[in-house]
């Protein structure tokens, strides 16, 4: 049974924020009233309680990711990382009922998160325990899954400390992804060096980093570990750092996992492959998996992982949240609440 009948929902309007074309930044966002979406057979309709932003949201608006993540069509309601309550379920949904609290990852091609209601595929929706707030949960999908996959699949860190010891560098450790990368890396058998701005040195240390470098100092800019350690893997969340800076800091088989592949980093990747270099640059794109999201939610529930929240905005001020994300200086995640 649904909290609101399907007829009610289909005729109901909701507040949403959307854009009509590429470009425009925060000023390109429009506040609209649109019909509440109807869940398809494998989808749940979620009354959104929190949505977190990711840089990819405004990069898609800018057209930077064409043709990879085209919005399916304009107008487009952005936002993919939501937490809320299920108010209606599609006929083939098995694991959820109305009233369930959930967190979900929506697809970039459809988005939908900056709205009062959004539809989520069951396959990327997980239950949210009462101990985990909507804001903390909504922070997890894009950023947490990225940190988790880079560390476990590419850097091969075992998060139960059963693996061999590894030296990990996390750049931009104060950002949405970096904060989780530091915390998750420390669940494994690792030594973690992290870079961030001076104002966040203590925060990043408190997340578990063994060594923290201010990226505006000479040693920080050179990514030099204070203890002289070379890195087995770099979770590279910052941008604009050339291969020549990483290279002397890597172990013989060290990998730089590049979250923001550019033309020049793709060239480096190709060159390293062609020359059979043991040191590698790995261009990375996250693959969202439900079991990994569930794992992260449970870590938060158990107090083993926390979501650092930079700021929270009401949906009516979504453009301010958008501008804050474009600015690139958030500490942790930016949240929008309907
Ligand atoms: N490929 C994928 O699948 C994937 C997935 C998720 C994210 N990403 C990408 O990964 C990147 C990071 O995302 P995010 O959400 O973590 O970004 P974010 O939250 O916007 O990062 C902001 C933080 O980065 C810090 N920062 C900026 N430049 C830095 C530098 N050179 N050294 C150290 N810290 C620096 C800033 O510190 P200050 O304020 O002190 O400057 C700020 O705290 C973005 O480009 C995003 O698009 C890719």
C-alpha cells in the first residue's frame, strides 16, 4: 500500500530545480513545479529528504562530459545522490515497501535529485538504518563509492586489514571523495599521506591520515611524504598535477588513480602502457554497486565512517549550493534539502 495512492501522486505537482540547456552555471538553474514522477516496474518513488551534490553535476551542465553523460533530455533535473522515504513502489520491486528509509544512486542521464520526489531503481537503492541521518546517507553514493572502488579494486587495499601493507596518498583529502578515501584506506593495512589546504590539516588528521601536507607549501606541491615514503597508490582527487610530480614519489609499481582524466593524463596513460612502464596512471570512472553502497551505509551506522558535511541548503537556495560546488573549496559534502 502506498502512503499516497498512485492516482494522487500522478496528479500531484512538486517543487524541483532544473536547467534547459548546457551552460549557465548556478544562474542556469530554474525553480519549477512539475508532476511527481511515476515509478516504473523496478523503481521506487522516494520523498527526498536530502540530496548531495557532486562536481560531475555541474560538469554535465557545462557539457564537459559529452557524449558520456548527456542528460537524456532537456529540461534536466540534476542530482543523483539521494536519501529519503519510499512512498510508492513499482510492481516488480521486491526489497522495499512504502515507509522504508533509503539511500539511492540515480543515473546521471536522468538525474532527478533536486526535487521533492525522485524515482530510483531498486538495484541501486539500499535501506538506511535509523542511526544514519538523511544528510549523512545522501553524501555517500558518488563520493563514497568512488573512494571505495579506487581503494579496493585498483589499489587492492583490503578493508579488513588482511592485505599486505600499502602506502597510499590521497590528494584533496578535504573534498567529497578524499574524506572517504582517507577513512576507508585506514580500515586497511595502510600508511596514509594526504594533501589539503592549511585550514583543513587538523580535520584530515582526525579522519586518520598519518601524514598531512598543505598543498600550497613546496613539500605539499611536490607531494613529498614527510617520512620519505613512496606511494603504492595515489587516490588522486585534485586536478592539475602533472605526471612528473607524481613519478619520483611512486614505488616501483606505483599507480596514480586519476579521478578527473584529462587529455594530457590520457596521453600519459597511453604512453605508460606503450612503454610497459611499471608505474601507471589509471584513468578512473566509478561503477556504482548496490552491495558497496550497503557496505558504506553500514560503516556509517557502526560509527566506522563519517560523512563530513560542508554545508546544507534548502531546495529554494539550490543555486547557492551549486555555486559552492563550482567554487571547488568545499570541506566535505554539499547537501540540499527539500
Ligand atoms: N571519475 C569518477 O568516477 C569520479 C567520481 C567522483 C568524483 N570525481 C572527480 O574527482 C574530483 C574530486 O571530487 P570531490 O567531490 O572530492 O571534489 P570537491 O569536494 O569539490 O573538492 C574540494 C576540495 O578539494 C581541495 N583541493 C582543491 N585543489 C586541491 C589541491 N591541488 N590539493 C589538495 N586539495 C585540493 C579543496 O581544498 P581548499 O578549499 O583548501 O582549496 C576542497 O576542500 C572532481 O574532479 C570530481 O569530478 C570523479
